C-alpha cells in the first residue's frame, strides 16, 4: 500500500483569521482524514523569528494557532502535530544542507531579491536591514521538508520556488553522500480560497484588514458591519462579482445558500441586511468552534503537552535519520574506524544509489559499488519521479529479475537504463543483493 506524506508549516507570527481558516485550516484538516496519507503539521516558530522580534507575540501566536487547529478538528493522534523548535535535528540538518546549498541559488530567492530590489530603489545598500535569517530561510524550509521525507508540500504558487530549492539541496546531498532524501513535489493550491478583507483587498495581516477567526460574537458583528461597500441603495440590484460581502458569504455557505444570497443581491437587498446575513452565516459555522477554541486557550498546559508529545513522535523519525546523515558526511565514532583497521584492512563500503540533476535540468541515477565505481545507471528523465520509480524497482526486484535486452537493462516491461562499461550483469545483481542485505 503506497502512503503519501504531506507536510504543512504554519508560521507563528500572528492571529489566525477567516482567510487562514478557509484557505488553509479547513481544507488541510479535511485532507488529513484521507486514507493512505500521513500528514505532518508544524508550528514554524524558528521561521517566525525572521520577521517578529517580539517574544511575547511569538509565544502568544504559537498558543493561538495551536488552539485554532485543534478546535477546527485536527486530531494529534492521527497526524504529526509539533513545534519546529522542539526538533533539534532540524537546525542540525539545516547546517548540513547549508554546506551543499549554492549561494547563487539563494541569491535568487524571491524574498531576498525583493528586499534587495527595495533597498536599491531607495538608494540604500542592497543588503541594508537584510538578516542572514532571511537569506537562509529557504535552507531552513528545506530541512523542515527533507527531515520527514515529505512527498507533497501544499503551497501557493509564490512558494513553489522554495520547494524547488529543497529538491535541489536534497539532490545535491544525495549525489555527494548517497540516497538519503525523498525529493518533494509542490502541490500547488490553484483553487485555494483567497478571501477579501474589510477593505476589499486580500485579507492579510500586512493590510491590517483581517477578521480574526475566533473574534467574540460582538466583535465579529462589528467587523462584518465595517466591510466597505458601494453607495447603492436598498432596492437597487447589486453585483456579486467583486463584492467582499458575497465572497465571504460564499466561502461559508452551501451552494444553495450561496444561490439564495445571489438572488437577494439581484433583488436589491440593502447593505445592512446583507451584512447581517453574512454575520449570521459566519457565526453559525464558527460558534461551536469558538467554544472549543476558548476552552483550549484556557488550558495552555494541555496544548503544551500536546505539542511536546507531537515533538517526541516526530523525533522518532528525525533521530535515526540524523544519525544516518551524520555518519554519511563523516561525523562518526572514531572507534569504528580503529576497530575496522585492527580487524584487518578496513571494511568494504556498501553499494549506494545516487540521484542527481545535470546542468541541462534532466534527472539521472546510478548504482555505485563500495569504491565509488559506477555499475549501472539511467537518466535523461524530465521528472525526478521517473528516476525514482526505476531506483525503487531496482531495490525491490533488481537482484533477481534484472535482465539485459536490446542494449539496455529491463525489469518487466520497464526499461531501467544501461550497465556501465566493462560491468557484467552478474556484478550489478550482486551489488543489488548486497544493497538489500545490508539494509541500505
């Protein structure tokens, strides 16, 4: 049974609002209940430090966001729900990736480039006010993803570059040290709900136009009634297109409810009545969740226990992988080397698969023996998944079922690649068998 790992990070830099709920929380909680999916949700408090220097705000946001997700139905027993800073292996992996990450690639990261462009336009030094944290943000994000071997990372289109960079860093590490990381795919959320705020622009903390997700009932009504509308009077037909009131109502309505609201617009509903209808629709959905949220907020000790338990659950994955990575780069117990020499000449290194991307952008793989000599390989694939499928088949079937035919290597009806020059099929099969037996 194939299982897909999906990873989502939530930066702890503000209070969740209606846009966060409709665009991220509600769909993510629903997706976490799908079969054959392992869902990882983490509070990205290290990331928050890049732009928030108010310790109380970071702490409060962590509490509010954790309570919001739990109130909205996230089940910590069925998913991995943890705080980034509770996983010490993540900053350690960040350093290992930093040592293979190209500075030229980091120079092209959107957030860094935007800061440099803004400084340049203002006649400032290009790096004025730019922290190393902002510059290294993509490496930390790559560590978040690669640590848990996520297959899929749901992101908006503006975040796709970060997933591509994580793939590049992971592929470079795999090429140098053997295959350790799954290369993630971006799951672009084309149809994610983007809600308008009080002023009609996208609801965002940056615009100060948000409606907090769990605002008290009186505050919620006051904010809804402050939404900007045009001057059309009661009785005049009103457009649903471009209407913040209608878009907000639609995001919290059934198709039938939304159709009724659209007819009311066409019939000339007054803005006050429209706002009251929106308020009632929002409160109907949010009231039971608000009760759960307020109960959770009153128990920070319980939320702390949930996050610590989630962190320990996540570390059961992170600890052994970090031990494997430390050994791969040479951070090893010195007695291991001494013991190998005293036994008579050193241990034979095991065969390894390496996956990598060439300068032409195409994807390749190869199997090398303990001395680094290539035994077989394949490449020129448009997608890393094509290379990964072949590597997976070789690991599973190659030692017994690999055959040579028409100048290439085959498993069933799948062409794998070719033998390296001077290498026999038996030698390649022997290495594959050794790979399997040593638990690579």
